[in-house]
């Protein structure tokens, strides 16, 4: 996810005139999708707490139906798929969104598993501490704004 997010901001700076509308939309979607993947689940949880548990049940039915349809389409295209595949699709969506949010605020800590490389900027211990805590604060702030907006809208 790190390279994707890092290159995304560079590409968006090129502007729509150089990239075209579709490419710009795809790049913007990559940046927003980490939050939109969590939107349905969070709204369903908030609505079930505020109003009725039926909202969560309807959401779970929707997730089950859509993931089952996607699984059936994949089976029709010749993929071998087990019975847990619909649940794994949803798990991948939610956990992937959370990982992407985590990485988005920690791009300076990226390392590569295929190569023995890691950025060493030679920062003082205070600078390392400050980077770590500011990343946590930004993640917490972004998540808080997301939840606050949903609480206000639902």
C-alpha cells in the first residue's frame, strides 16, 4: 500500500489535463476508498445503536448477498473457490482499508521485504519520537473526524 499511496499523490499533482478524467478519478478513488470501505460498516453499527438492530442485520444481509454474487461470478469464470470465500472477500475489504489508513499516515516507515532496504534518515531520538507520535495523532484525528461526521449524519 505504501508505494501506491506515495505515487498517488505525485500522479495527482500532474493534473487532469495531463492524466485525463478517468485516470484522475481512479487515483482519487484509491485515496478515498480506504474510508469508503469502512463507511457501510460504521453507518450500520451507528444506526443499530441509535435506532434499531435491524439496520445491522440488513447491512449483513446486503454484504452476504453481494459477496455471494461476486463469488458465484468468480466461480463461473473458472476459479476454484471454497465456501469461506464470501467472508474472506469482506474480511479483505475491511482489514485492507484499515491497513491502508495505517500506512497512509506512516509512509516514512516503509521498508521492502524483497530487498534489505529501509530508509535511515539519521534523525535524533526526539525526531523519531515526534514522528511516531505525530503519526499516531494524525491517524487518531482522521479516524475521529470520520466517526464524528458519521455520528452527525446518521
